């Protein structure tokens, strides 16, 4: 009996619809922005159209106004949306909001869902996630921000955060803080819903990064903020998921966020390979088209192989998610692979474009500076490889072979 790689007709149809959506609506809207159109109006029009066509919050259940797509269909949709920087925004499935909506949906009280989740799902508000501090990133258990209970009514938070993506455009922040320093390491932290703007949550600056910015980047939520948290009063009813559960909820949220980055990486790498291929079929040097040179064909072939592996990894993970199987090992392997994959493919596309690739006349240079962050965000390479490596050893100790930690249950 063969493995069935056939994508269900329903998922194929929705992928096709989203592919058309990106081509017919998102790319032209991107162009209008470049030509000076107003961002807020453009996005509002795009969202209205998307919603009218049923293209809205792909993985959110229909009873909450979403499309209710399962992991496979959602992965296919995200792989299309990543082709345009308005793609995910147009369907209200942009990071960091999407994974944070997921957390509110899974752990929010009825009050929290009504007051905070509903406007997010309606696209009326945006949310950011403040976990990382200068004091602690890869090892988030080093967070120093404290939350102290003040009677039955409130918590008061003090500390700092940095690299809170989209904080400067957000209306709500999920903030992690230490509530019990005596508890076991992973149960010391809780998550609070904070309404913005708030005098206790002060954005010190949007951090300048190596990513090429346009004036629109920050309006669109591309900025990453440094935040001072000073006597931030949070009503006790805004504690999310109970005291001590912040860390576990954060990991659940990041597990999806990592994969969504990977899905968008595939879309970006695919577009980079398309651009490179279009270029080499037109450009001639030394009397021959670049595309006729075997060395160039090898470069394209290596990119195709990278993309093929990336797709298979994501689809296998989607399959595991559909079946409710443990996919933590594959998630970490794919997170690292996909971050390197997009880097290699975009780098090759720049190389094949020559000086044009280095210029800002194609999107490649901008992408290149953005995707470097993929090896750092949601856990740096080394931390995932550390986990993966430990699982390899554990598998060997348990079964006498490392196969189960290396995708071996596939064969
Ligand atoms: C573009 C961008 C957006 C982000 N958005 C958000 C956000 O919205 N919200 C949020 O809370 N955070 C966000 N972050 C922060 C991100 O999650 C952290 O940068 C990440 O967890 C790494 O933490 P760090 O930068 O403090 O690195 P550190 O913890 O200082 O680690 C530095 C380096 O040390 C190495 N290292 C660390 N631990 C180990 C180990 N055990 N073994 C071997 N080597 C190791 C790795 O090479 C690592 O890159 C964002 C970061 C970036 C770059």
C-alpha cells in the first residue's frame, strides 16, 4: 500500500482560491502602496473584499468567524499568502497576532474572549506578545519582569521587554511576568492581557535592525519594540490561563508561530526561484543565455531540492497535526531547516541576478535582510538543534536506533 500524497480536493480548491487572491488582489495592492496609496485604506479595502469571499482567519473555527481549516489546508494557504507582504494581513492571519489569537481562544475566559479576542478576529484590533527581555531570550526562564498581586483586584508589573514585534501598532499586549519565584522553573510565569496604550507599558523605541525598512514597515507592524514596564496595573480578570501557566502557553503559541514562519518562507523561496529562473532565461553573457549553462542549472536544481525537502517536511508535520500525533521533534528540525532553506534560495537568486539582485529594484535584497532573523526568532538554531540532538540520543538508548528521531516513522 502506497503513501497517499494526494491533497484532498477541498484543500486544493481553497489553495487555488488563495493563490488567485494573492495574484489578483495582493500583488496589485502592494504596487499601489509603492506608488503612494494610503496603507490603512488599502488594507481596509483588501480585507473587506477578502472577507466577502470567505477568506478570513484560516484556522479559526467558523463559530468564531474563521474558515475552520485544519493543519494541512492551513499550511497550503499560508504557503500562498507568504508570496506577498499583504497576503497574511489581508486575511487577518499575520504574525504575531495569529498565534496569539490561538492562545486566547484556547485559554481565555468567556469575558476575555468577548472583550479581547472578538475585536482581533474582526480585524478591528491588533495584538503583540511580550516575552523576551534583554535579560533573557533563548532561555526565557531567565525573565526578570515581576507581577505582584495587589489585593484581589489587580496585579502590578515592573520590568522590561524587548523585541516585542508589532507593539507600536498593537491595541493589546500579552505580557509574561514572574508571579512565583519559588515555583519550579517553568511554573514561575504568568501571562497578562494588557490594554494599550498604557502609561505602565511605555514603548522606549522601535529597535533599528539590519532589515531594510520602508516608511511603511512600522505602520504595517514590522517594528520590534523595546518596552519599559513600570507600575503597570493589570486587573486580575486579565490574567490569562491561570497563575504559573504562562510558560507552557507560550510554548504552545510558539510551536505554531515557528511553522507559520516556515510556511511563509516556502512562499518567499518559491517566488525567489521564479524570479531567478525568469532572469536567467532572459540574460545572456559571453554569447550564451545564463539558463543554457550547466553551472547555472545546478544552482537552480539545488534550490528546487531545498524547496522540495521543505515542502515535504511541512506536509508531513501537517499530517501529524491532523492525526493529533506528537510532532515536536519534526517541528524543531523543520524550524531550523526552513530558516536556512529560505536563506540559501534567496541568496542564490541574488547571485544569479548579479548587481540587480544587490539593488533594491527587486524584492530580493529586502527579503535577504529580513530572513536573517529566522535563525534567531522562536528559539535560535542552536537551541532547537540541542533539543533535536538530545532526542536522537534518547531514541538510540530506547530503541537501539535513532530512526524514530530522524523521521524514521515515515518508512
Ligand atoms: C525579528 C525578531 C522578532 C522577534 N519578535 C519577538 C516577539 O514578538 N516577542 C518576543 O517575546 N520575542 C521576540 N523576539 C525575540 C526572540 O524570540 C529571541 O531573540 C530569541 O528567543 C533568542 O533570544 P536572544 O536574542 O536573547 O538570544 P540569547 O538568548 O542571548 O542567545 C544568543 C545566542 O546564543 C546561542 N545560544 C543560546 N542558548 C544556547 C544553547 N543552549 N546552546 C548553544 N547555543 C546557545 C544562540 O546562537 C543564540 O542565538 C524576536 C526576535 C527577532 C530577531
